């Protein structure tokens, strides 16, 4: 099958110049023929498809043959999450988190104040959440975002689409996202428009190699607005910065916290992954890495969170053991402020790290003066 697009030429002195300069014979109409062979699309089960091709290759034309392209319109007077008003609040937070947009402060900001990466994730969340049936279509996928951000976004997107058993077709000129999207099929007009089946799922997503360094407390300023609790943090914490391909993506703050019967106790005070890189499980991994290097030095490390996703993960993981306070809220007295009572009364997930230690990173835990001597990387 070929899609043929034609249009009459309205002649003027500019077109006459082109005819003479480049010896164009057809002066009545212009046409383009785009190959598309998606006849077998309904013969197998799939969730993610990608139409690939350079600019002008016809991928958008093919995409439009698959359905209607929609573009969400956000109310800029409302917080982002309030634009998902056909969903229950809990469902709205779930779909945003599933698209890798799990920064709670971002949910409360209007759409136009978000970064490019956040806006793109919000748009994807809106499209996939509002699609009750049929195929979701997305044009120019990841064209306006950094390539590492595009990879993170792609992994989060495909994970949600498969879990919810939806179908999505993405048109893109970028080939670097394929192993992160793990599409069931691709189609390229530059390769004759043939539908090609793939088995990316068997391979799993690519490995991610992060770089870690000890940084000064001021580095927290780069991450603090993305934490769901207060932006303040104890400056006596040890701050570990994590980077991916030279870009800062996350931070962990570790604090000495001796307790009865445990003089060498520590706690994870803060863990933040920047919004552009959420959705790949990196927050869990960097916090566990921090715990493992503390344990290697003889420390006993505890965590406490009210984040349900993180708490439930730790409840199920063999690397964590629930403490006696796990699943409990604090005692509330009559003197407690009402807003504080609501926050403090909620059950918290409290755990001790019991996973294996990791050696070779002792320098990350040295006193701050020793760290400065080593001239470790610092963002500021």
C-alpha cells in the first residue's frame, strides 16, 4: 500500500524561478508517495509500536492513517494534577508517577511553569490516561528533550503501557530510544514501510552506569525543590551525588543517628532523583548503594518514609527488614497542630537495611576536610 499526497501548485515568479533554475517539468501539481505496509498489525498482540524516519520521510502521514492525533490543552490557572479531573486524585498521582513525573512539587505547579521534560511527561500522562479505548498516537516523540532524558522517559512510558494493557504508536526520528521503549514492532517509510517485529523485551533495558562522588552540603540546593518534604536538611549529612553521562541525576543524604543499643546508627535523610530521570527505579538503587557502603564500614542504617511505593517495595524486598515502628503513625496529643497531626498520624514505612555491604568506596564517607583534600567534584 502506498499513500499518495498531491496538491496543486499556485504559480508565481518564485515558482517560475525554480522551474527555470532546476528544470522542473511538472508545473501543475506536486505529489509524494509514501509506502505503508501495516496490514498485519491486527494479526498479533502488541502494546508499543514505533514509526521511524527522518524529517520529511512521511512518518506523520502514516501515523495519521492509524487514527486521530490529539493534543491536550492544559488549564494554566490550575495545578497540573487538577487537569486530570476525570480521575480520582490517587489515580492521577499514579499515572503521573508512572510516566516518570513523580516530583510532588511539580504536580502543584501550572503546566507552563514546568521544564520541557516535565511538560512532555505531563502530556504523555494526559494522553495515555484519557485513552479509554483505541490506539494512542504520539507524533515527534522525544524531539524536544535531551537524549538521556528521552531514554528515561521511554522506559517509564512502555512500562506503564504494558501494565495497563494499552496500545501506543509513536512517530520519531530518533533510533537511540528503541532499546528503552522495547517496541513490539517498528515501521520505517525509508525501508519500504514494512512492519518489522522485534523481541526487545527478552533483552530487557540497557544497563545504566552511574558515577558517584561526595559533595558539599550546598549541592543540596540543586535538588531540594524536588523533595516532597521540607527543603531543609541537616548540613552535617554526608551528601553523595550521582551522575549519568556527566549529568547530575540524583542525591542521597546520610546522617549519623545513634539510637539505644545502636551507637553506630545511620539514617537516609533524603533521596532525590531529578524529574527528568524518574521512572527507572534509580531512587531505590542509589539509596541501597548508600546503605551498602555504610554497612561495609560497620554502620547500621535505617530509613523512614511515607511514600507508599517506596515503602511497599521495601516491605517486599529481601534487602530490608521492617522495624517495630513499620506501618505505624506517631502518637497525636491534643496540643499537636492539626496540619502536623494529619502528617504525623499517617503510617510510616520504617526499615533497616540488611543487604550485602559494598567495599571500595570508603573515601566517600571520610570527614569533610578529607573530602576537600581529595578535590571531589562539586556542582558549586
